[in-house]
């Protein structure tokens, strides 16, 4: 889908996007516009706040069916591999933004880039989970639940609450943090995720967070091959949470292989599954792994 943009030149080869126009709220920005490499997203680019476009260049005439992709009119943004910087308040007040795709080459981020983007729960990072990334700096600006999807796995960071409490008469304040999600966001070494540190947070997480949050952390780490979470998954009923995952069938197969799901769990999951395609695959898995039992037909449910 073609988009219209206002941009300004950074140098003779690259540009900064200042405003985007499209026919729908799903934006896919190309690597090159008018022959220039797209390297930056400008300040307030996707915000409703007015941006000075008097010196900017418009790449195409804006069709009547297009609208400004800002504020509540943007739900998904895919940034190209050429992007290196996100400007200040780039997504400020994008209250319907749900997902964002980031390139591995991102190396700079401005102030309050994601302020009030409380529905942004999925970031797709174009790199592998053990690569050096800019993720720690990104996470400092996101306090709510966020799932980071890499090319080879996903990791979940729960929300946390933070504020300053006055602890002295001379307006001395101390930072008060509630939620293990903050400590999990600090688990990085030399730009890479420190999974030993992240996993060490799990015990305290179990004492503080909801079952759904705990399961989300556990199942994603389990799918990445961590054995630490097997005992937790074996000890808890999984069926009420698994339905929300798109790749539930892949998860179920691995859970059975690791003895974290038995036949009774699978039968309950099948009986509650509304999606016909998923239900069919799950029944095939049951017949494959628990062949001694009679197979089910659709009429059994």
C-alpha cells in the first residue's frame, strides 16, 4: 500500500519523516522515498500535535481517501530496516496503536516516544533474541505489559508502577517501584538480554502477579527452551490461558513432549476451543500422542 509523507532532508542521501498519510490505520513505511533513504522518524510524527511542514517536501499528492496517520488514526506501524532514530514524542497519544515493527539498526530514541500508547502490547524486533539491541532503552519508556517478538522467540515484560514519595522535610523524594516488571527490564548485559537475571525474577513474580501474567512469562520462556519453567507448568492448569495464543497448537505439542500437559488437559482444551481449525489440529495431536484412547468426532462436543 502506497503512503504519502512529508519529509525533510538530513543530508544528500537520507531523510526524516515528518507526517504520514494513508487510506487505513496500518502503516508500512518503505526504505526509500523519492530515492532518499528513510533514516529517522521526526518529532511528533504520529502525534496529533501540529508539526511545522512549511519547509517539508510532500512525496505525492494526497488522495481524498487518505487521512493523516496520527493519534487514534494509527493502529500498526512497520518501520523499515533503514530507520536509525525515533524523534521526541514520535507516537505521543497514539491511543489505538497496538503493534510496532522495529529494525535491528535502531540506535537512538527521543523523549517520551510512546507516551500514552497504553494499547501498544506487541513490538516486533527484526533481529534474533541473543543479538545486541536497543531494547533496554526502548523498555525504559514502556511501563505497561509489553511482548517483544524476535525472529526466533518472544519475551514478556509485565507492567509496573512507579512514583516518587517524599521522605524528608526538604522535599527529598525516593523512587518507589511496584511490580517485578521493572527489575526484569533491567536484565541486560552489554546490550543483550540477561536471561539468568530475567529468570531469577520469576520466584518473586509468582508471589506478586496474577496467574495470567505468571503463565505468560512462563510459557514464552518455556517455548524458548528454558527448562526452569517446566515444574510450574506441570503444577498448574494451562487450559484456561492457552486459547489466547495464535500458536496454541505448537505450544501444546511441546508441552506434551516435555510432560507438562497430559491427556485430561488436552481433552479440556479441545472441548473449550471455538476455532474449528485449531480444534481439528488439537484432536489430531490427541490421537497421535494418546493413541490408546478412542478418537473424538465433532459430535462429541
